C-alpha cells in the first residue's frame, strides 16, 4: 500500500537556558534570548526585535514549556523534534534539555538528533568572521566515536526515538566536512548491534548546491537539503558586498525568490529530502554581516509547504520525510513558534498545507 503520510520533523535549538560555558564566553546569564532582545531595525521596514507570543521568553529548564512546545507542534502536524546536538571530543554542550527529556519520559513526543559538528567562534558564531575560537570541532577517531555513542545511548534506546526505514535517524550538520564519516558509521552500527538496536539511518545536512558533491561522496542514507544558501550566494555580487560593508547594510533576499527556486531545485533532484525555512534574519547574532529575508508571511509559507508536500507524496518510497528549519531559532529569525506579528500563523499554515497536500494522519 502506498504511503501517503508526510513525516514533518522540526529542528530544535536547546540554547534557552544559562550554561557555564556561555556565562564565560559571552556574559552571565547569556541565552539565545540575549541577542534576540537586543536586535534593532537595520533599514526601513525591517522587523526587529522579534517578540515571542504564547510561550514568552521561556527557559527550557522548565518542563511545562517543553510540554507546551510538543503539544503545539503535534497540533500543527509535526511528527517530532530533531534536537541540535553539540559534541566536542568528549565534551557535550547544551545537553541538559535532551538529558531531562530522556530521563523524565516527557514530553511524550518523538525526537531524533543532528550533530552540529562545527566550531564555535566569538560573536557571530561563523568561522572566519572573528579571530577568537571558543571551542574547536575535531575528529580524534574511533575512541571518541565510541564515547560519543555511549553518551547518547539512553536516547537511542528511548521508545520515542524517531526511526526511518526501521533505523535510528541521526544527522550530521557539516556533512561534507567530517573527514572520516565511514569510520563513524561503521563504529556506531557495530555498537548498535551489540545493544540490540537496529542501526542508523544517517542523513547529511546540506545548505546549498555548492556543498552537495562533498556530502554525496560520504555515502549518507539521505541528504537533507536546504536551498537558501544557494539563492543567497546568487544575490551577492562584489559591488553589493562593498556597499554592505561601507553602509553597514545587510544583503536581503525576497522570500518568494527563495521559495520558487527551492521548489524548482527539489523538482530537479527528487532524491533529496527537503528542508524548508519559514523565514530568516541572522541580524540578532551578526548584525548587518549576514542575510535578511524579506516579505515572508504565513500565506507564502503555506504555499511552499503545500507544493513541497505534494511533491513528496508523489515520490516513490516509503518514507516521506520533510524537515523544517526551525522550531525555535529566534536568533536567526527562523522559527515556527507563535510571535507577536502573526500569532500562530506559521503553525496554522503548516497544518493546513499538509492537509491540502493530501497528507494522511497516523
């Protein structure tokens, strides 16, 4: 029987509670909200700061917030969260939320993980934009892959952990830059067998067509593809970059251009697993130095999700995975959670789009 179910999974950022590392590197009490609250408009019509609505400026140490997030997501047709996971040669950062979710069994909502395997840099969090390295991402080899697996074993054994094609779904963010992914795969699959687990369905995360070739060489089970970076690069020219640096103005991108080119690219590459974004504005983190998307609305988000959903349901294969980026990346203006301008608009539009695409519920 043909599978008519879209499996929508939203990336989830855990950086909404203080940590010793962020206290040291940034300031006491620093969380994602710190930059979000300080954001200012950079041009006429630029909507900043972004203000959360129903959940407020929450603290993710509060289990009631996590329960409410899961309820909102489920009502919008989202199957589960994909938590960003941070691991640096035996050291895990921002792991409290996942640890508490696993230990408590709440919320009763599916989840998986994606290893955000990139170094952290001062201020912009973007390599090359600042000379102070906070913590470096390295790949020491088998021993660290074993430590990494064992640290996550309670999550992998959890009944809520999301599977694809019967295997544990796990992502690699910098999928083209991990130097020894085949070794990681071999190590983790062997360990999974020892513990009676079904092995892994590894996805490589790719932002932009220019990084596809490198990721494909690593041999992931699927590529989760976000097209925004490619569209952004096409908008940039040396003259625009000069003006932006001189005038302290960001490069902007219209949402309709992003949406149209995303759909065109996915039609040309049906083997890719789509990752869609509702909006993007990196200025709370990096000021004018990165991209700001213009004119995103719940209605445009609805149409992008509906058309992408229809393409997914027309594809062969049992799994119809659709990644959403993101549930709560407020520092990138990239979130589905309710906010002051549109209320529940993006969540309601997602739910309607999945229905109108022909999605069948569980």
